């Protein structure tokens, strides 16, 4: 029985080794090439939008998820966002978006999130939170966001590039 198992194992190894494809894709020898490829792939799935508030335009990227996909289908969109807690603006849609809420722990200036499946929230200050959100994206040039949003409600325009 041992001879039979050993023979079968040797046959299988020989057979599968002989079936290897000489044209198989080999990893790039240059690590920089790998970095470029993965960066290009990331850029291909990232959707860029612009957000305009009080005449100031901010560039943003949306994540690659069903929530962000549903949001981008609403664009272009101009809404009045309501002030809340001195750190965020929100707008409530009449319908729910797909969501995958998670406790994010920390909010950063420029985060664009979905709360409770129907609230789009734009954060203009950093802070810690115990609330759960679904990430939609992020404003890239958020340095002047707090000053631009100011206090109170504000009209915000979201549009594709």
C-alpha cells in the first residue's frame, strides 16, 4: 500500500510540474513598477468630485463602495446643509442609501460620511467620536474648509469633474 501511495504522489508531482505554463505572468523585478501599477489601479477606481461652498471649490475623492456609488448618481446636486455641533454640516435625503456603518473612532477635517443611511455629513473639524458612519470620501484640500463653511447653514454644490 505504501508503494502505491508513493507512486501516486510521484506521478502527481511529475504531472503537475510538467503542466506549468512557461508563459505565466512573472512579478515585476523592479519594485517601483509594482508601486506604479497599484497606484494606477487605485486611481482608476477613485471618483473625483468638486464641492463648492460660498464661491470656494474643494476637490474630493469618493471611496469605491455602494454608498459612494449611490451618492454619485445624485450629482450634480445643490443642497442646503445644516450646521451641527460646531464641527459638521449635514443634509438628509428622503431615501436611504446602501450603508456599511462602522465605528470610525476619529473624524478628520474633510471627511465626507453617510450617517444612518440617509444623512450626508461633511466634517470641518477633527474630533473623536463613538458614532458609526459609512465612509463616502474625503476632501483633499481641506485647509480652509472650516473658515469657508462658517457658522450656520450653508448652500453646498456637489458635482462630478
